[in-house]
């Protein structure tokens, strides 16, 4: 098997904590270089920008873009123009429409564009999807609450336009939701709480339905202290299914039926290697559309300023 030589662009917390180890663990993938203004990895070629990487770097086949979403479109376009496959961390961009030109570029170049949703690779997500497939679903509730100071320390970009605020983790829940439900859902109402000094929300409540009127509610909050919650509860005609720990555990009426160690990012890179072998793309924008609609429909309230 020919190794897919990958360069990581943007070497912050998520790249260090997840991407490096996942690439090392996936057959057919190898980490060849780092492009980052502020960080490097001993033993690997390092470049300050993606432009320097593409111009002067070692031979690579693909880039994994782990930079803030505000700059990913231009970086993805540069990589595709240079004939590289592209993996996009979530969210894939700051808006929905900006992905269309990238999809067209990838198709024309016969290169892979992979918009990733790592939470869909949590171990209990597929068992949940299969279990729900032949149940009558009565309601769904999402509770996705975490402490931003613990999980996103010093990441000021998350509060800027395009940074998504609480939807940066919240979109993970929506990526699971759009995978496990048998029918598409859409937003009907949203309440968004913006700190007085920020351009992105710190909390949000969403109301969604599907074409048959299935009620779905979601609570996202960046102000959670103590125990953190990443849970989806689905009431059905044959019991209550609970996905907890971000999709790592599935229980039916309290009985655990699926649970396994986290290998989300390994799943992403296995998929990337598979796609790149044929130049196919995988760009599902359903979670991003739901976030965009929440901003379109959301009632805005101003809350106390956020200080990191």
C-alpha cells in the first residue's frame, strides 16, 4: 500500500492531542510535515504557512487543516490548486456557500475534499443509528454543556465572527443527530445568548422538527462547571435510548449496550486514506446548515461579558 503523506496545517491543541496519534495509528497514513506559525514537532519539517509548505516543503499528498475555520477556505483552495487531497477539521468553514467552490475544485482536480465530523465516529453512534432505524421515535433532547475555559483555553478566535462560539462543540451533537435519525431535521426556533463583549454565542437553545413533526430540542452551554454533559436522549415506542459521553456509550432504559474506547480520529483518517485512494470526496454539510439556520432564526439576548 502506498502511504498517504499528510501535512498538518495548524498545530494547536486538537492537532497535538488527536491528529498526530491518529495518523501514527492508521495504516496507509504517515505524517510528513507541520505548517504552523507558533508550534512544531521535533523530527518533522516545519513551515510557518501553508504557502511555504506547498512551495518549499517535502513531497506530500494531502493536508489536514486544523486551523481556525475563518482561514480554512483559502488554505483548502491553495492545497487543491497544488494537487493535494484536503481534510477539513470541523466545522468545515465559516459558512455554507463557501464550500461549493471547494467541492467544484476537488471534483475538477480529481482530489479528495473531506469535511470531517469526528463525533460520528464515536463508538456508540452506529449502534444507535441501527437501533433507531425500526423504532417509532417520540422525541429527542440534546444536552451539550461544557466549560469553555477547560476545553478551549485562550482560543479567542472562537468568539469572533465565524468562530461559532458554543456551536463549536454543539455542532458535534448536531453531527450525531443528523447521522442517527432516519429523517432530516430542520430548525424552527432558536435562542442565542451572546456575551456583551463577544461576536459568538456562549449558550443556545434550539427547537427542531422533521417532516413528520418529530420534536427535537437542544441545549448548548459553554458555562458549565463541575460534571460536563454531552448527551442525546431519544424516547421511542420501545424504550429510552441515551447516548452519553459524546457518543461513547449507548444505553436502553439504563442498560448499557454499547461502549468502547475513543477512536474517533482514527476513524477519520481511515476514511481519509480510503477516499484519497480514488480521489472521491465526502462533504456532508447538514450539521453546518442547522447551525446557520439557528443564527438566521435565533432570538439574541445579551449576557454578562466573557473573560477567559
